[in-house]
C-alpha cells in the first residue's frame, strides 16, 4: 500500500516539476502566447498532479515516526514556492517565476540527497554497532532474514506498523510470546533502526 503511494508521489512530483520547467522556460523566453496555450491545455493535469502530490506527501509524512530536519526544509520550500509561483505567473514576473522554480528544484534535490542517505543505511550503524549483524544473530531465528518467517508465531516484520522506538521497546521488554532479547541499549537501538530501514516495508 505505502509502496504504491510512494510511487504515485514520485510520479506526480516529477510531472509537476516538468510542467513547471516548461512554463518557466516559456515565460523566460518571452513566449507569452505559447505559455498561455500550454497553461490552458495542462490546467486539469496540473490540478490533478498537484493534488496527488500534496495528498500522497502528507500521507507519507504521517508514516514517519519523526520528521527529519531535511524533510522540514523540503516541505517549507515546496509550500513557499506555491504563492511565489502563482504571483510570478500571474504577473508574468520572470524573477519570481525563476525563483519558484529554483525553490522547487532545491526541494527536489533535497529529496534525492535524503534518498541517498537512506540507501547508505546511515541509521543502521550506530557507533559502529552493526544492526544487521545483531539482527542476523538474534532475530533471524524466529523472524527470518526478510522478517517474514513467522517461526513460533513471530510477527511479520516486513509489514509491521511500529515505529523504531516501539520496536526497540519490544526487543528490550519482550511482548506476549516474544521473550526479551538480551542485548545492550546501543545494540537495541541499532537493530531497531535496521528493522525500520531494511526489513520493514521490504
Ligand atoms: C524466539 C523467537 C523470537 C526471537 C529470537 C525474536 N522474536 Fe520478535 N517476535 C516473536 C514473536 C513470537 C512475536 C509476536 C509477539 C506477540 O504476539 O506479541 C514477535 C514480535 C516482534 C515484534 C512486533 C511486531 C509487530 O508488528 O507487532 C517486533 C518488532 C519484533 N518481534 C522484533 C524482533 C527483533 C528486532 C528481534 C531480534 C533482536 C526479535 N524480534 C527476536 C519471536 C521472536
């Protein structure tokens, strides 16, 4: 479910971005007539795309246990670019239009940086404690390497809705039929982060 939403988000953001690039280029190159035609013919698409982009964005945000600083900057940039773009295109003000495109490009770039960071699995290694190693040693037995094994009634970790903090609590205290796992606090943090980044939603 969240995979499909995440994909919809990426596609709508990309379309939104492309429409904006074309519009800005037309405005900057003094093609007012073409700009008007383009704006008119893409009006409905733009409305659908921007609604999808905002709705899916808000939904994805609600899935995060904590909103990273980079994401806040991204959200502020996107939200601030909207009035700038509206005024810029309405008044055919090139500076404002270019500025709004710059803001959107900036937030698009930030999203990429964020993705790279996540792919590198920054959260996995906490002070050199390797979450994956602990997972393989202490969790695979019941949960399996993909989290789906479900041995002795273990929950499917690939579909867990829990946040990193709750996962850590379960590891340290156990829950119903899962006995607590005897590891240090640091190790629990690392393995919870590993479950969050590499098992959940995979
Ligand atoms: C001896 C088997 C066993 C081991 C080892 C084990 N678990 Fe579990 N785990 C379970 C069982 C059984 C449940 C279901 C508990 C329940 O019904 O409340 C569970 C539930 C969970 C849940 C709750 C998921 C949810 O969505 O409700 C998390 C998170 C979890 N385990 C993480 C881990 C992690 C991380 C490790 C390794 C540090 C680990 N477990 C080791 C058996 C195990």
